[in-house]
């Protein structure tokens, strides 16, 4: 009986008496609500509830020693970043269930010139396939419908659905990567047109948020590549373990394997580019950080020079201030007669005679103390040359 519900968007229903392929596009929440009704595997139901980076699994059912059911699914994780603080996650997945009737009659060879065709005997019918595409955006849904697998591809190889799905997901990953790349490129271009003051005012928290998104991108791309490679391994195992069914459509396995390998290569390329994007952003963060440090260094040098100037000026005036204090005591009287008038004493020259030598001595002592290491190094260097010692050849490099 064909399941129908307003919650499902059934895009294809290729049906004969014993042959149906049903493909549906659903939202994540819809499939979760109908999981028990659809008799979905418990492990797949867990992927609908858990926040996974990716998953891939296959289950088989048997009637005695003969395969009777095939269930497989793949789950991917994507992060679409518009700005550093505007992003959202996606978790698209595909679930394939194939109820396989007993395979007793060989394939129909009457049309062998046109390739292997499924036999019309009911015992050799491909059976019923249910394919659920979950959380795919509208553009990717339309692309799958447009590139629907041919009859020969989908009848004997259930992994063709994973290959079709992986192709669309790879395109989604590409869109997500370029949205991140554009953010980094805007930072690089802004650096070329910004003033030094603007570069020193870089918003570092914003840059580190973008770096966090790129780390997530690299992580999920690595998991996605591993997921597709797992599907490739499962398809090979399917072909080896169930040769009776798989041999009826050898071309389907080759084409599916090629599609999966191409998707895995795309994932690998995007992963490498994502890692390179991390290095590019690190380069911009280091540049901005160094420019900020240079600005602090210039300010520190300016402050140091200013303080040095103040110190030297204070040093110059210190002896004079000291001598003025001495001469300003009661030991000296600069008034003559009874009139309260200011007169220069005849021995005022004593002030200069004491102050100037004391100032000069203070400056000399400071200079000798400040440059003592340089003077000491020059002394020993000159002394070694007088003795005729060979110069260290390393100094010539």
C-alpha cells in the first residue's frame, strides 16, 4: 500500500504491479514526527534527534539466507555564515529503504542488445524503494528532480540515491565555503585601503568569530569526506556480498562509484581550501596585532623620550636649586644699609662658582653611569686588538 500524507512531498512514484520507487522531500521535524509510523531504524531516528557532524550506515534484512531488505542513510552537517554574528546550521540527510522480493528467475535476456533489463516475472521484480530527502533547500530539491537517476541505475543499486544526494550536498558545501571566503577577502581588501589608525582599531573579536566559523567549516568538511568514503566502501561491499543482484546492472555500480568518488574529491578540495582560509585569516589577525603593538611601541618611545628630557632638565637645574637653597639661608644677607631694598651682593659670583662645576660634575656622573656598559665593551674590544688577537670570523657574517 502506498503511504500518503499531506506532510510529504512525493516527487516521483514509478509504479508497476510489484515495482515502485517513491521519493519524498521532507523537513527534519516532519520525519521525526512520523518516524514510528514509517518504521524507521532506531539508529536513524537518533540522527534526527542528535546534533551530528555526519553519519553513514547500512542495515540488511534477510529471509533465511536471502536478502529481503536494504536500509541505508547518510547525514551531513553544514554551516552557512553570512556575517560573523549571522549564521545558521543545516543537517541534510537521505534515507533509502528497499524491500527486495525473492530473486529466483534470471534476468530477461531478450533485450540484451539494449543492456540488462529487469525481468517481468514477479519473482524477479526490483521491489519497492522508498527514498526520503531531508532538509534539502528548494534549489537542491529541484536539481535532484531534474537529474533523477535512470531506471537501470536505481533498480539494482540503492547507493545511487546517496550519490545523487552527495552531489547536491557538495554544491551546498561549496556555497557555504565561498560565503566564508568572501568575509576573509573583504578583510584583506580593507587592509589595503585603510589608514594606519584604522588598522590599529581592528575589531579583533569579530576576526576571531570568523576564525571560529572557519574551524567549524574545516571540521565538517573532513567528516563529510569520510562519510562519502564510507558510502563508497559500503557500495563495494554490496557488490561483493550480493553478486547475484549486483551483477544484473554492472554499469550502475561503475557509474555510482564514479559519482561518489567525484563528490569525495570535491569535499577534499574544499577541506584543503578551508584550511588555507584559516591561514589567510591568521595572517590578517597577526598583521593587525603587530600594527597595534607598533603603535603602542611608538607611544612608549615617545613617552620615554619625553620623560628622559624632563629628567635631564631636572638634572641640570637640581644643583642650582640646591645651591640657591644654601645661599637663601640666614648665613647670607643681600641687603645693605637700613633701606629695605634689594641689592646684589659683591660675592654673588660665589653662586656661579659653586653651581656650574657641581652641575657639570652631576651630568658627567650620570653619563658615565648610563653608558658604562658601552664604554666597557669598547675598552675591551680595543684592548684585544692591541694584543693582536684574531677576530672572530662569525662577526664577519
